[in-house]
C-alpha cells in the first residue's frame, strides 16, 4: 500500500514554466534539464496546488491511500 503521493507530469503538455517548482509549499519539485522532477514526493501533502496552477494541466497528483496525518 502506497503512503506517499503519486505525482505524474505529462512532459508532452508541460511548457517548462516552473510554476509548480516555485509554488509547491513543500518544495517537492526541482527543475530538471527540460521538465520539473518530483524530487521529494515523500514531502507532498497532496494539496493539489500544483495541479491547479499548472497552466497546461500537465500534473496529476494522487493522494496516498494511507495519508500520514502527522505530516505538517
Ligand atoms: S500536491 Fe501540493 S505539496 Fe504535493 S507536489 Fe503539488 S503543490 Fe506540492
Ligand atoms: S506548472 Fe505545468 S507547465 Fe509549468 S513547469 Fe510545472 S508541469 Fe510544466
């Protein structure tokens, strides 16, 4: 059973604007050479802000099946 968020970035839709990298409150993303990378998925709180802010609908975040309720 997964207890961290699953983060999928559709590279075909991403235009590398870095909004997700800048606005994720938990700094989950790092910019790779061309596309963002979910470098710290274990820190994701599944707030889905990145999904909402991505202008190209390129991100899908699936919340953990067993969320860690103590995560701040
Ligand atoms: S869902 Fe929230 S915490 Fe998780 S990567 Fe997106 S913006 Fe960051
Ligand atoms: S916000 Fe969307 S389009 Fe912009 S870098 Fe992130 S995934 Fe790519």
